[in-house]
């Protein structure tokens, strides 16, 4: 277990589209980028990881 108590790593979280709870308390979200953009279907997409890193 990590020292911060988080036991789940989402190593390429992106906009967390697969998550029902996009701020799950046991999860650390990691991605290589932090950005906002508009998808081709006009959805606003936000990539805002807890940790910016590559794997």
C-alpha cells in the first residue's frame, strides 16, 4: 500500500471516462499530460491527473 493510503493506480487516466466516481478516494490518477480540449462531438474534455508521469 502506498504511504498516502491510495491503493489503486490509474496509470493513464485521461479524462477518467471509465470511472463512475471520477474522484475515487483510494485512487491516484496518473497521465503524461494535463490539458483541456473540445472533442469532435462538442464534449468538453479535461485531463487533470494527480501525478504527471509516464510509464
